[in-house]
C-alpha cells in the first residue's frame, strides 16, 4: 500500500462544486433504483464564488473508519447509502503513486483505505436552492480525483446522479459537474447508461445574465423532493402529460434560446415551465405546496414589469421551495430589479439587520470571504457591487426608493421582512480542485481544522 513501513501519510484532495438551478425541470423518476428521470431537464450553473460546496476527502492507513463532517458536525457513514457511493468510486479507482511522499496505492488498495470527508455549504440547505446537488457533485468529484478515477465528466455525472438519490437527493447533482448551461438527458437505455449530463454552453457563452435569488425561507421544506416526486408520479395525471407532451418541445426550444442568447424566449420558457411544475405539485394527491404568498407576490412583481416593458426583462423560476430565482437579461436590468425588490420587500427593522450581522460575522471566523458591510451582511450577499450601482448604501436609501413606474397608479403595501435576504450571482464554472492550503481537514491528523 505504501513503500517502506511508514503508515502515517495522509493523501487528500479539496474541491469546490457549484449548485445549479433548473430552467426546464424534471419531476419524477421512471426508475427509482437507477434514478432515471421521466423527462430531460436543463439548468444554469451558478457562480461558485457565491453558492457552492467545498469538500475535502482524505485517505490514510491510520484512519480507523470512514468518517464525515458536514458544516462542522459529524454525521454517520455507517448506513448503506454513503457506503454505496464510496463503493462505486473505490471500484473505479486506479493506481496512484507519489514517490516524494512515499505513497504507492494499487487499484485494489482503495477498498482497504478508510476515508475522511469534510464538507461545507455556504448557503441554506433543503430550502429549494439545490444545496444537496452541489454537495453530492462535490463529493463524487473530489473522491474521483483522490482515487485517480479516469472516467470523464459525463461518466462521473452518472455516478453523481445515482449517489445523489442514494443519499436522499433528487439526482440533479449530475448537472453540477459542468459549468454554464447543462442538460440532463433522461436517456433511453434501460440500464441508464445514457442518462448523463451534457454541457450545452459554457458560462462565458452568455455572461451578461445576472441572477438574483430572493431567499424567502431557509427552513427545511415540509415535503422533500424525493417523496414529492414519488407522490406526483403516483397521483398526478398532469405530470405525465407534461413529461410526455410538453417538456420534449420545451427542451428543444430552450436549447435554441440558449444557443442564440434569445432572452425573450428563454424567459418565457423558464417562467412557464416553473408554473407548470408547481401546477403538477398542486395536482398531486394530497397537493404539495412549495411556494407561499411571498413567492406569489414576487411573481406578480416580475409579471407586471415584463408586461409594462412589452418584452421580458426578467425570468423567474422556483424549485421545490419558496425561494425565487430571478434571471435578468443584463446588469442594468438587474440593478433595476434589485431596486424594485427592495421597494417591495425591505428589511423588517434595524433589529433584523443586527441579527443577520451577527450571523455573518460568526461565519467569518472560519470563512473570511463571507464577511460583508453592514447592509450587505443583512440583506444582500454574493456580488455586492450591485448595491452601489443601484444607489443603495444605507437603510435610508432603501426607504427613499420610489414606487416602480408600472404600479404608480396603484401602489401596493410594502412587505417588510417577507424576504430574509437576497443573493446576487451569475452563471458560473463547474467544479475545481484546490491546493491543500484550502483543505478543511488537518494535514497531520485528517480531522477537521
């Protein structure tokens, strides 16, 4: 397993993976065991500088058992779900040698080496932001790099797809193995070999898009995606009509819109698909409610603006949760969008600002890049420069925002506190490997730093 008698070495890899947001969604599986979806889907990968999972994986002869820490808390790896994922990656590992460190690992040795895993999400989990997709993509990617797996990204996406559901996800982790715009092909092969992720375009292809996420709630959703899908497949006639008759046409149209950077078509398709997805949830028995009143108010805000302009300025999409993902066609539009959102959904009070300030400063202890200025801490994270472009530097600037022109004759009441905070981001790259300096595990002990 290693040259000489030294068994104290630790081999580790640290990687970062993005999350993704589907603009043509899949909901439901035709095969629960192989995790094969009932329709194709298309997503936008979000900039990992703002939304990502960072994972360090390590092996050593001195590790006594497999262990994992998620956001600083140890979780059990004793169950079959994680072990199934580890077994799949270990079986694909190849010989590895580092003469300088005196490490020589044969293919068959990976099964004998215990693994330590530390993972950190920099955004809310289980609230419709696809945090698990980033997490499982990062797990598969980092393990594959550690164990010298030779499969390409497409083949790794099949592993991520199965690992995601095996570990209680929806399978959409496969789309987070690429940057930019990604299609998850449902495939036709009964064994699922052709159900893989395919990159349609890189993030540079359409880099003027700006994405603002309104985090309405970061609480655990009442109905998980996995159980919700199963219930919809079993009880919703609308879901099956959508998968068979509607989505195939939308996939072709969305691919064309992305290829041509046709924002009006892109926006129309994304909004309609999101509404149809949630209609299928309502058509499920018993009905599933992922959006709430604030979600509906955000839709109304965007629809009124798009109608007033005569052409779409912003697309909206909601995954299995109440949080709105709003895609603006360019930076100027995104600045106007932020002004409108802050007018409709200002912070509740100075007390709320202080609370979020404390939360973010606590994160700063281990992750310095999450420290922001006062207003930015509380109500906007990610690309903070957009606040200045919107003329927002203090709470007085928020209070002075005029009503949007499209509602000047019927000014609605403000909904202070209905949005927890906003995230400003953009299309981003796929997973990358970091140097050991950014590892979450200590190089000498293999335990969390």
